[in-house]
């Protein structure tokens, strides 16, 4: 195959060979641009929880971390996990991500939702006042119990546990109060028990844990309740974890805990999933009162399918670009790479095909004339008839004239001159055959 000398390519050749190839590459690039996911939005919306409670506090931490990558996280307070699930499930509500407790939702009812993994345990704390010592939910029958507001995961799990302990019906009185109102009611004796959920770093939990004459129930049958109520785990509050100098609590406390999951809609951009997972590692990766360092985030048992991005994250960590480059730079480079892959897949074959096509296109102009010359030569050799020499010669002249009009680059002129030499060879052969046939003619006899 001849090496292409681009200086010899005419404008016409450029339009007939190079331009179509460029159009093919451009078309592939546009198709790739259309199918490759667009750049992530600069704002996403998170549904959290009651103001100043665990989920609302967590939301603020996520917002702070995402802001480092110039992504604005808009926070929407809610009554808790149940409302978060309803918001995420309802496509008419503008939310992208939220906190959902295990056991408070149904994954099959929300095929548009994915999990980024479990991020923390949310223990259920049962606080009570009195001289008696309580160690089981069945002992709460007949008491006035604050179980949290409607729409909260706390209320649902509290009801599930009370039902499992046969303590949910009358004469038990269930009150939908929480936070400061519940603490005040407990201190004033208007309620006997407050069930709370969440981490210990909120003012609400700190006040209950340090309140005078308020006890925390040690759930003696915690492991059994985890088998009866889906989505719960058995956790231990270690002796001395609240105040190690004062040995508070004085012994290990058995608790049941839900697992909080970070749930997203399947429409959220994959890059934002990785950004949220990075934030989850920073926020939840350390040790807590009921979990060890490195235990969260994790792909624990989920109510929702784990997203592909989360699955890869837990196996191999964040993508290389996101690990070493600023978020928006990494996203831009990732998009460019994804668009270039199909383009390069077309360019490399084109780089091999174009020289062949270029050579074939120019040689084909000569091949047609070679074909005519071959058939004329065969006809001369097999069917030479006296008196037709002029016709054969004229046909040779037409082939030669056509060869003289062929427009090809200079690097193909050697093949053009070879064609002309072959035309002359056939012409010489015609002359010799004509002379031979003429010598065979019988002499004319005069009478």
C-alpha cells in the first residue's frame, strides 16, 4: 500500500475521502455525547428529620462536606424515616436523597430507589422513671408511653416492639410527643416512658442520658426482638462509655437498633453517589458508642437494592479520578474519556481503512482501463480478422485518450505510465499480427 502524501491530495480528493471520514467521527462523537450521562447538577435535595434531631444534624454535616466540592445540598426537615421514604418514593416531590431506617419501608413498593449502604446504627432508647427496674417491652403494658410523632420511623418501630411484647393495646396509652415536650412530660410525671431513637450527640439525647432519676432500660431479650422485628440489630452500650470516670453506665446495656440507610433515587447522577459515599466515610467511619471504627458505611442487609456505584465503592473504593482530583475536574475528565472511547474505537479502524480506500479509489480509475485493454487484447488474439485493424487501433486510441485524462495524485503516476506502456505493447502486438496475417494472403493471379 502506497504511503499517502497529503500534499498531493487535491481539494476534490479532500472532499471525497477525508471529509466523509471526519463526518463519521463527528457523528460518533455526537452520539456518544447524547448517551453519556450529562454533568451532575450543582444542587441536590436531601430529606432529613426533625429539626435539631439526629437526621437533621447529619444533614448539616453532609451539606458542609459537599460544599467543599461546590455542590449545594438543600435540606428539607421531615417527621422522620417514614416521611423520608414517602417523599423519595413520590416522583412528584423534588428530593434526591434521604435517611431511611431499616424496617420502616418496603423496597419492592419503590423500584425507583437505591441504597448507598448502611451508615449508622440508630439505637432505640427506652427511658423511664420509678423505683422498679424494667428490662423488657412486655413490662411497659399499661404505662403512658411517648413513642414519637406520626410519620417517624421511631413511632413505627416502637409500635412493632410493643406489639411483639404484647404491650401495645389498652390499658397502655400511646402518646405522639417527642423531644423537649417528651422530656418535660417525663420529668413532670405526665408520661411514664419515653422511647427515643438516634445518636447520642444531640441535645435531646444528652439531656435524657444525664437527667436526674431517669433510667435507661437494659433490654434483656434484645437478641430475640431482632428475630421478631425485621430491620433491627442487637447492639451493646459499653460500660463507662457515657462517662468513663463515673463508670456510666455501670454495666453493659443491651439495646435494639435500627440501621439507618442512605437512600437515593435511581435518577441521581453516579458522580454524586460517589460524593455522598465519600462524605459518609468521613462522617460515619469512626467509632461510635455502639459501633467500632470502620464498621460504617457498609453494604449491610438493605430494604433497597444496592446501587452499582455503591457496590464498586465498597469493593475497590472511589474511582481513580475522584480520589486524586477535585470533584468537578474529575467529572469533566470522566465525561471526556467516556465520549472519546467510542470515537477512538472508530478512528483506529478508519486510520487503517482510509489509506486503503484512498489507494483503491485512485487505482480503480486505472483498473477500469486495464479491464478494457485486457478484453481488447483477448479479442485481437482470438478473433483477429483482416480489415478490422483500424477498428482495433481506434479502440486502443480511445483507451489511451482516457488514460491521458485520468486525474490522480503524483504518487500514482508510475502506475499510469505502466498502463500507457501496456497500451503500447498491445498496439505493437496488433501491428505484428496484422503483418503476419498480411503475409499469409494468397497472391493475385491475372488472367
